[in-house]
C-alpha cells in the first residue's frame, strides 16, 4: 500500500485522524460521508439545523449537539451543494469532539491550531487517501499532468467528479488534493517526479 500521493508523506496529524476514522468506520468500505450521520449519532450526539452567526457549524457538548447553520443557503452561492457542505461541517465538528472534547469540557477557548486539526480531520474522514487514489478520475488527472496538459478545465472537471463521488464540495476536494501535493497550477514539475500514485 502506498502512503504517498503527489510526493507528500503522511503527516502525524493525518495519521492520527486516519486511525480514528478507521476505528469509527470499522468494516465500512463505502463512501465515508454515507456513514457520517450514523457515526455521530452512535457517539450520542444529535445534529440540528439552527441559525448561527458567522460560524457555519458549532458543537455544544452540554447538549451533545452538533449545529449546522440553517442559513447556509442565504450565506453562500445558490449553486453550492449544501448537503456536501453540511458533510464537511459535521465532520469538522466531529473532529473537535474526537480530538478536543477534553478542552471543550474544560471550557477552554479553541485556538487556530485546534481549528486546523478539525479541518484536517474532516478532510481525512471524508476523503481517505486510498479511496481517492483508487478512484477512476485520478488516472486521467495524472495522465493529463504527465502529458503537460494540466489545464484548468481538465482539473476542475475531475475535481467535480471526485467531489460528487465523495459527497463533498469541489472546493473541499480541491483543498484535499492540494494538501496531497496536487495543484491545478504549477503542477507539471511536481507531478512529473511521481512514479506512482
Ligand atoms: Zn472548528
């Protein structure tokens, strides 16, 4: 099994997140987003849609509640896939619960580092490296880059296909690929050094 995509090694944080995801998913081999809500509820948390301020999501441990902003359609472009966006929000709050529940229970203010960890947790949970690597859309992506045809249109066409598959937004999928060393722009040199996915 390869642990590399685009020449990026697995970071310690990603490894921790992946271990936790695997523990929660168990033998589930399908798309993680399809199991997300059942996992959250299995941990004794409820999911509710309520109007929030600037935050898109929140976790309230005193009520064991994950809140998704019910006003997302008013805050974001109407073409946004709000189910996909909610998946990222719920997975982010699940990340806070799994990684930071002791700090939250102690009433500590979460820092930028905590937020970074929760964003990473959501990405790793929803878009596992192995599932990403094995998706059919990755092959034409690699081939286009290797052939020096890594144009904007090709990139985003496959990003949209992958996003639909993993039930995340295209921007979340794009960010995940960037974190794995793959980018739309300036990718030719980096991808050319990769011998295998
Ligand atoms: Zn957060």
